[in-house]
């Protein structure tokens, strides 16, 4: 028994239940952010550690495993943006290995279970969004995201704009029904050009290609103006698809996975040019090692290799668990590491009041994108890493997504470095920082009502897809409302004032754009603060001699008429859109309102359970802790938070 297993085995049943509940909360929050809001709130390595610990805990204490344990589930429940689509065959995830030893142990189990040697199909693991295409008699009838593996989101309309996805299959001999599984992604070059386009349109930049792919495919068309629809089409048209398997397909006329790819390619579906069939475990290991050394030679981002048993008949023989097939495995690569200079450590306050130190670094390219900032979590982590301001430091992207500081290159110190001192007061409002409760490592600002940083974070959260889903209320708008540049413009001091905003309030606002993760001011390509006027634009004059295809001139400023700006500037479409969407948000479902309240641990799953059980906000407010905890999907931790 390994040391971690021995530690878990010694836990009492009550302690095991508490630890399982803690891990489940962490995993569910991460899944809902990743699958529901296209946000990465934890790196892959940490997430995998949580899952491995929960799996070990449930193996040693089977009583703690509930029917809704994350170890039994795939992905996350589909959201409410799109209609649900039931997959004809479950769309499973993959189990992971992280070393040659673990990979060979998996291969040995496969060979033991089938009673002999097997051939393996090896392919690159694309870091994108999983997609299922359903064709009937050669015609595309639906496209859906993975969702929870049984039910996904219907993105058929958006998929029709994606290059390379045929609405009608080429060739002949198409089955009555076939589900084709694949990955939607951006190439590195297309991702960079997409972000350049986003910047030119004044829109938010994407953090990485995976988020860009998910965010682009999972867009609503309803309520968008002409400019927004044009931008949406631009994003979708840059997406690419690579197919990597099948779901439902009664009696396929082929015997191997590699033959499946040949048939799919003959039908006009895009198949990866990087796959190969390995005749042995050693050959598969060589493939894994080769692309680990040459991963940046590929035009799209990869985070590993998928190895599958090639013979389809063995897939049925090996079967699957509730969340992953036994005939396939994902080998995850370790993140790339580079050196850069630690220029400063600054403290940012988030929507829950947590004060987090962030490393400000000389720009460095890591895993396909430029990194300037990285979280250091808390003062204990800064101390444990041993970094000093001015150090040359080693950084990586954990899971090739989240920038992480590993530590200093001590031998390069010249004596000019200095230690970081954690502030004792909130850098935004001046309130004394303190742990929320005894034993907490994190320091928090207690000024929940009016700390500008917390208000900004909560305003952005209110507009997010998982909360009230207010189009136009995102990172830039939240920063603009709570941190206007000009001192004569009053800031929004509490989110309660959000729904009382008028056109006159929005018009004069200028803002420095802040990074969604760090809360720090974002820099433009020249290293200067990125400042914008999101709610006004230049008034177009009829004297400008515009081309016939250009936008029509704006009405002349009328100081006696309804407010629309001044003589030089007019309210932007974004301002009108935000005001309209704020009004519509007042009638959203109760569960969305509960999520929007920023109660710790209350995500969409718990909020839906509460809304369904109690029916009104008044009933929830009147409920006792015991009544709240008794609701399935809530429990004592969430009840305490409420």
C-alpha cells in the first residue's frame, strides 16, 4: 500500500466522508467552470491529484461513494444556453497516465484481459472541445458537445459555420445512423490571428486556444446585433475539426480503428495526419516519446497522446467503466518550462475577498502563448517557493494552461533581489486583511459590501454564463463600472446598483482593462495600460462622405431630446445592449439568481436543487441549516455558506 493510501486507510468513516465531500466540492466547482463557463480555475495536475485521491478514498472506504460521485461521471451537466441532445451512445472521457511505467502497466492489463498481444493506434491528444456529429443516411442532423456523456448541448447551427465539417458525407454506402466523435480546435496561428481580430474589435482576448474553441462554438445567436454576428462568424470560420472515433454505428463494415479512420476520410471527414498503428508496446512508447520532444512542431496545441486498442472487437471485450473505456488511455505530457525575470509581486483581491499575490514577469513564451503574470496563491506559497523580486525564475504552464512559478534560479542572483512582504491591509479599500476563520492560510478583505475589487468581481460573476448570463456584462464592462478612470465619474460601489443604471451613467466611463484571472491592469502590445471607452463612440457626421456600403450617419445631437450622448460622441451599441439585457435579467430563473449572489460553494447544481426544493428566495432565507443541508446536492458545507 502506498503512503497516501495508508494515510487514507487510517481515516475514520466520518473523516473519510468529510474528505470525500471536500474533494467532491473542489472537483465539481472545477468541472462546472471548465465545461459550463469555459473557465480554467485549477491546473490539470491539481485536478488529477484530487481525482486520484478521491478514487483511492472510495476504494478504501466504499461507503463514502455516492451515486453522483465525480469518479462515476463524465464532464458536467449540459448548460441551459442550448437545447439538450441525447447521445445515441454514451460519450465517455479517458483515464490518464503520466509516466512510461503507468502506461506500460495499463498495456499489461489490456494484454492480460484479452489473453495475448494487441496492436495499438496512437494519435495526438488535441487540446480542444469534444464534439459529436450525428449523420443519418449521410446527412448531418445534429452536433452536440459532450455534456455529462449522456446529454450534450445542441450546437448544430454553429457547427455549420465551421470549416471542414460536411453537412453531407461524400462517397456512398453511408449507414442509416453513425455518430462521429472528434475535437474542435484552433491552430496556433489561427488562435493568434483570432486574438488580433478580437483586439481590433475591442473584444476580450482569449486566454488559450482551448477556451477560444469552446467559447466560440458555444455562442448564442439570439439577441446579437450585426457587428456581433459578424464577429461570431469570424470565430467559427477559423475553427477546425479532427475526427478521432465513432459512437453509435450498428455493424460497422470495418474491423479496426485505423480502418474506421480510412472510411471516415473517404466520406470527407478530416482525420489527423499524425496517427499511427504500433505493433507493440515499445513502438507505442516510442511514439509518445517522439511527440513529447516535438510537440511544438505540430500546428495545433497538444497535451498528450491517446493510445487505443486498434481491433474493434476487443473494445467490446474490454468494456468500459462508468466514465472511461478500458481499451484506451491518455498519456499526459509534463508542462514545458522556461526562464524569465520576476519584476514584481503584487496583490490582487478577488470577488470573495481573497488577497492573492501575483508574479509580474518579463513576457515569456510558454506552450504557445506569451505569459506576463502568474498566481502565487498566498504568502506561504511565496515563502515555500523561495522567490525574491528581481530573481530569474523558472515558469511553466500547469496542464499547458495556467502559468505557474516553479522557483528561482539561485545561482543567477546578484544581490539586488528583495523579499516580498505581504500587505496587512487591502490594496483596494484599505481594510485590515485577516483569515476568514482560524487555521485558514488565505488572507481576506472583510469589506464584502464595498471593497471595489470584490464588487468588480461580483459584477462580472453576475453577468457570467453560469449566473444571470447577461450579454455585454463581462470583464471590460465590470471593470468600467467599478473602476472608471476619470475621478469625476462615480463608480458602481455595490452590485445592488447594477439594475438601476441609466444611459447617462454609462456614457462618460473610461476604463483600464483588467485581466480576468489576476484582476491586474492588462497591458497592450507596447506594454502600456489598455484603456477603452466601452459605452460611447465618435458620432458619425453626414458630411464625412461615406461609401454607400458604410453605416448611415448618426442623428444630430439634440440637447432637448432623449439622452444619447453629446455633440461629439454617441452611446455605443454595447451601452444599449447592456441596458436592455440588464432589464431582461430581472425575470431570469431563481437558480440563476442564487448563483449570482456569489455564495461560496453555490454553483449551478446546488442552486438548481435549492430552487426546485424551496421554490422561492423567501423560503430559502427562512430555512434552517438542517433543512438546507437535507436537500440532495447541498449538504452541510453549502448550508453553512448560505
